[in-house]
């Protein structure tokens, strides 16, 4: 895909976030959206080689819409200024719908590539199930946390929104209590797109996603609620 064109388009959209500008530039959007869909299609095929559960995903279901839901938002800008995708067996779902662990990435108008794996803000019943699984499988969870490739590409689990105290029903002396306090079970990082072509982009994502497969697999082992 034409990454320079995408960055330029998203940057201009950020400066002109209104319906009139969007309609005037719809042909640009349509071309870039088609290229992005092709990129995601190729990523799904490549991810499926090390994670067969992804193989049946319809690529369109992995794309996020560019329209923002502004019903309850203070910012009424109608359009997102990113192109983003969440790749998981069931197709993209909102966190409140419990989509499960995903391979996620987005690109923005500043030339930033952000990519992540795992579950972001799972609903309360799913969050409790993950915490219970940590208690039930401390050794398996420890193995994930110690995985060298996962740490190389992503570092540690992100602690955004982490509780100060153990959640209700979990003792403070449990193994992995600091991770039990988490509200997300994700790793993420970012890098500049400058100097990348599509092949570089795919290679970067695939290496990172493959390194995160132990985390994704462990989260999939959590019993359904």
C-alpha cells in the first residue's frame, strides 16, 4: 500500500475533520481503504501460518470503520484519524462484547505505527475469568511472562488502569497478584513508518505477532463465561 499517501491523507483529515472535506476527498479514501483491506488480507494469510485459528476470518470484519461514534463523546469530530485493524478468529468486536485476544495495529497521520496483542479492557465477567485462570494456572502464566521473544518485541504487560489493591475475592499473597490487578492483558509498542514499504510493514508486524502467540494462546485457554 502507498504508506506516504496514507499518512498525508490522515494528516489532512486531522486538519479538516468535517463531512464536506471527507466527501470531497472520498476517491482518495476509497483507494487507500482498498489498499488497506488488501494489506489486512495478506496479514491474515500470513498469521494463519503460525495461528491457524485466524484462517477463516473475513478480512472486512477485521477493519475498523473510519466514522466515530460521537453520541456520548465530548469531541464531536466525525472521523477517526487512523486506519486500524483487529485480527481475531471471531472478527472485530468492541471490548464490551468480549472479542477475545487479538492482533491489532493502526497507522496515523504523524507516521506512527502502533501495534498490540492481547485483550484490551475485557468486560467484567471475562476479566474475572482471566484472573481466575491466572490463579488456576500460575506456572503457565509465568511461562508467558518470561517468554524471551515476547519481552524482546513488546516488553511487559501494559498496566494502564491497574488497580491499587487486589480485586475483590483475590488474596494479596497470591502468585502474580500484580498481574491480577490489571484491567488489560495486552502488550503494545510503536515505531515510525518512515522508510518502510509494505513488505517492511508486514515483516515488522508478523515478527511481533508471532512473538506474542504464547500470550494469545494462553488467553484463548481461559474458559468461556
